[in-house]
């Protein structure tokens, strides 16, 4: 067994240079073995990237099999109930959220928001078909879905501007939750009683507001902001 004269690392019999410091191996008494395979690769390799279209096709096939399988099974198990609609709706949602971005890169934010809202609306509609709930779907579910889409669009626009700041991102997320739930109770109250009587959503909104205000102060005062970053490594 031979060793590198420069760094002392143990050398394989096939080595012509040190794998650690790249010093040339010169040993007239024991020339390198050029017939045996090298103990490590001598050429850099690269794993070819997986084509996004192939991934999208595989996921689509998997989701389609789940949807069709549950639909067929529903025909034999409890055919009076459309329980498979929940699974089919979930697969449609996953397709729009996972597969579509793989197939169409760079979708504009407004178009992506419309697609997401439409996918959620379709899923809830399939639920209403099973529950025979067209009235609550139109009067309650659709307004809440549209409200959620509007909040999500506004949230995405604001995160594009403040995404480099962790404090700003957390502030926007907390504030969006409070605003969304406030709207949810508004539509529920209007559907049930015809008037808005805020209760639980106002509590949640107040908690979110009381959390957002200190974060805004921290964001506005440079000294405090830097101290928070040092403390939490943000």
C-alpha cells in the first residue's frame, strides 16, 4: 500500500495522482495498475432533469385513476349517494393546483386567481349536488368563495411587494386571515338572518389587528427591526 508524498493520504493501486491534493504519483517500483477499475468516478456526471410534461402526465394519470375508480365504485356501493363527487372534486382541485402550473409556466396572477376560484367553486358545487343544496351554494358558498379569491389576490399582490421581509409577510398573512373571517361571518349572517351581527369573527379580527400593530411598529423602526432580526435570525 502506497501513500501520497505530499499529504500522506492512502492511495489506491490504480491511482496516478492523489485524489486529495492532486499530487502526481511517481513510484518506479510499483507503477499504477491501469487494468483494474478506478475506486471513484474520473468524469463528472450529471443526472438528466425530469421533463415537467412527463411529471404532469404521471400525476394526471394517477388523479384520473382515483376519480374514475371511485366513480365506478360509487355505482355499486350506496348508489343513492354521490360520495364519489367529493373525491372527484378533490382530484380536480389537485390537478389545477399541481399539474396546471407544470404545464403552463408564467400564468398571470389574475388568471391564476380566476382558475383557483373556479376550481374551488366547482368542488363545492359537486358537494351541493350530493347534498341537494343549490340554494345555499348560490346564496352562501359562491359569495364566500369570491370573497376568498379577492382576499387571496390582494394577499398575493402585497406579498410580491414585501416578500423579502419576513416581518412584513407575517403581518400581511395575519391581517388577511382576520379580514377573510370577518367577511365569512358577514355572508353567513346575511344568509341566515338577513342582517350582519358580527361576533366571533370580530374577536378573531381584533386579535389579528392587535398582533399586526406591533409588527407594523417593528417594521417601521429600523433599530427595533434589526434587534428582532438578530434575536430570531430572520
